[in-house]
């Protein structure tokens, strides 16, 4: 497949930065353009049809992670989703997080007055499952909130292991899948969690301002809506009437959404499904191995993990100026707290890794 034609940014850059921002395909860009053009030309005329389309987008998202559409809400980004979840879970008190996880996953629990306990990652970024379990036991944890893949190290906590911990300790498991959704296969029928949230603009290649939020069916009965709006209550206007509404995830979509961005999500999901998530995963594993094996001697691999703990994020101990020096050669990466982050996706090639390798070898 000629990805350079489909993803125009590849004509400008050796793009190894999907962990920061995934690329938009020409087709997805066109979907956004067509919808904005229709809006400009027709105003409210097409709006009802757009609302009708939302259930198809939920359905596509649900199928992608092996759940039912009634368990999925469409969101603007991860942060808005996790705040909604933290509010919904306020009848629980004790939360366990990983100390240097993504800030948006850490902050809501503090802000909303939970008792927050932390488990530290080791110096190389590993997060031992035993440490998680030990903390759960010692602090009588009720909610475990973790990233599937850590943004700064690329360390992956296998969902099967997290799911087993959830069952063993009878806790609520909240997973941030922003750094895995679209690149690592996720099937929640096989590895149940309570909540999973992913922004669409990275590995899902869905552009900005969209995401998926999953809440498992068995949790719905213990939740009550924290946000009520027209999107939730429709034509019911008396508070007494709406206050007794049962919770369903789509009640989180309380106001008008950014349809353009959600149409992009649907298109991107269908493009990813067309290539196949298993094929995508295999390709990034190959690229990761190539990258790890070809690192110049002077560059140390930090994310040196077993396959089951690896992702499509590779972190190396390069000099602080590396990101800028690579960018000057149109090679795009990111510096993060643990080092230089290199994050190839299915649209990258072996040549991209070779170019990076030569540029790294030449670094001063
Ligand atoms: C683990 C993780 N979660 C979430 C996000 C993004 O959150 P949001 O979509 O709210 O900007 C990022 C972005 O880097 C991330 O790495």
C-alpha cells in the first residue's frame, strides 16, 4: 500500500511521532471538508441526519473493542472523558494511580477529593504487577486508574493481567487507552475492564477533538448522571422527571458535539479496520525490533522490555538536542521525561527507521 499518497505528511517528513499526533489520511480530511461544506451551505437542514449518524459511530467504536454500542459514549478528548468518569465514581474513595502517568489521568482524582495512592514505575519505566497488587491490598483500593501504554516510556501493562487483578481484588479498573487504541488489538470481551477511554488523534489517526469512552454494562446500575442537558433528556423538561433517569453512557453526550470530528473518527476507524488491527500490530512490532537492533552504540535503549510489555513507543537515551537536530533533517520525534520518544505506526517503513538510524549515528 502506498501510504505516502494516503497520508500527505509522509511526503514532508520522516514521521516517527504518532504518540504525539497521528497523521490524517486524505480520505479522512475529505470527510471533514465535505461535512463543513455541507454545514456552510445548508445550516440546520442536514443536522437531524447527523444526529442519526451518531449511533453508527458508537457502533463502529464498540465493534472495534468488542463491546456493545450501549456501553459506548462519544467524547471530545481523553481529559473530558476521565473527568466525567471520576465524577461518576465519587461514591468510591480510594484510587491507585501510577506516579508519572499522563497528567490528565492523575489530576481529576485529586481535584475531586479522592484519596489518591501511587505506585512508582522503576527507573527503566517498568511497572511491576506485584507492586500494583501490593498497593491494592495495603490501601484497600477501590479504583485502579492506569494507562494501558505509558506515554513517557512506552511500557505496556497487559490488559489481560490488569483484568485478572480487577477480578481478583474486586476493584473498578479504569484504563486510558490513548496510547494503544488503533495500534494494539483490544478486545474487552476477552479482557474485561470497567472503563476504557481513548482519544482519537494518535494511533486511531482520527484527527483532533474526538474519542471513545466505554463503560461496562454491569457498572451502569450503580451510576447516576452527573451532567444533564438536552442531549441527555430530550424533550423532558421537569427536573423531577429527569433526575430519576437511569444512567447510560450516551447520556454523557449532553450537548451539541463536533460532528465533523466524529465523522473523521468513523472514517479513520473504517480505514484501520480495512488494514486490520492485527496486521498493524505485527507491522509495528517489526519496526520496533528493527529500531532496537539497529541503534548506534552510543544511543542506549531505555524501553528495553519483553514483548508483552512493549508497545509502538521506543524511548532512547539521546542527547537533549536530538529532537531539534532530527527535526532539522525533517525527522519528527518527541523529547519526553525519560528520553527521546520514537513512535512509528503502520504507515512507516523500514527506510524511515534506516533514516533515523543514520541521523542518530551522526548526532553530535
Ligand atoms: C496517556 C495519554 N492519555 C491521554 C492523552 C491526551 O489527552 P487529551 O485527549 O485529553 O488531550 C495523551 C496525550 O499525550 C496521553 O499520552
